[in-house]
C-alpha cells in the first residue's frame, strides 16, 4: 500500500486496527450459507476478516477504484469465497448481482465512504432485498442521526424511515486515529437488524415521500409542511395520538407516520 495514492473523491480512509476490524465482522454475526455484500473494500482488511471468519458464506464486494485491483487480488488470493466487482455500487444492479448466488440469508457489512452513506442505505431499501442485518461504519454525526430518539435534534426523516424497516443499534465508536489517512471526524459502527414483522404499509414510496415532506422545514409544523396533502385527514389521525396539525415532525414516532400514510392513501 506504500505506493497507493489515496483519492479524496472516493472518501478513502482505511481502517488499520485488526482488533476493530474483527469486532465489526463479529457484530454482523453471519449465519452459515449466507451472502455478504461489502461496499468499498479498499485494501481488503474487512474483506479478509469476513472471508476468514465466515468460511461457509460468500462475500460480494463492490470497489469503484480500479487502481486497487492488484492490491485486492494479492490480499484475497487465498479466499475462494470472495468476488470483487470493480463497479460503482450506486449504479450497480444489485438485485441481478445477488440473483447469481444461492444463499439462506443476506447481509451487508461495510466501512462505507462517508459521502455516500445515505444513498447506499436508500439503495438497499429500494432494492426490496431482505437483509437479515446491515452493519455499517459511518461518520459519528450521521450514526447519531440513525439512532436518534423522538424529539431529539438529530431525529429526522432518515431516522423515521430506518426505524420502520429495522431495529437500529449503535454498536461502538471508532476513534479517527485508527484510520489512514486520518479523517477529521470519529466514526461509529451501527447495525440495522431485520424486524420479524413490519407494520402494514400500503405504499412504501408514498410513506417515504410523506416523511421527507414532513421534515422539509424543521422549524415548521405539519400544517405548513404538508399543505399539499389532505390536512383534515392528517389531523384526524394525529388526534388519535393526542396531537394536532401544529405539531412538528420530530415529535412523532415512525408508527404515526405509517398510520398517516396508510390513511391518506385510502382516503
């Protein structure tokens, strides 16, 4: 790696501490005969940990930087359960790629480039693939948003959407000094575990749009943010939970947004 030139445009900060890398792999708790997706394997440290710890599962990794091809080929030559696709994950047809494998459970485990954390999560959700567990190391500030509680300043649209689909848990913080090059922020490992059963949702896309619109202007109430919706219908739902249209979105649990979305779609 001494001759490798790190590229800022890809957000390349490689985790060096083997103990932390192994800890991330163990948090995933991957079952036998599973498929694991990784984005941004970089120098292959986490990839090696996953491939060696979960020998009876396959690792499918996406790397956008072709200059890492020789590095990864050398690191992974002894592992026949790893496939590297030199492709932009955000442009990849992951449903098609995953369809080439036979597996019992699907996982996503990555130290993701910070600048594409949210797009990656939405791509995973939009794919409709059933992930048993997603484990991501992300910028600490972003991780705080993922795990935020109702009425906290970090609570936002993404928090609501993630809490509908997953049980979200902050696993542990990783100090910035554990990376090379050293980033300007600390990181946190967050897990998203599949729920045994989701609340019924008539229209996923409508729900997600409603949530985003509700948080469009954080200091404004639902009365102002949702003017283009049927406010009388929304108010009827809010009244069931002791709220009215003067409430702000950050005061509402994800289940209330599910109820509002379903009621509006049936109105």
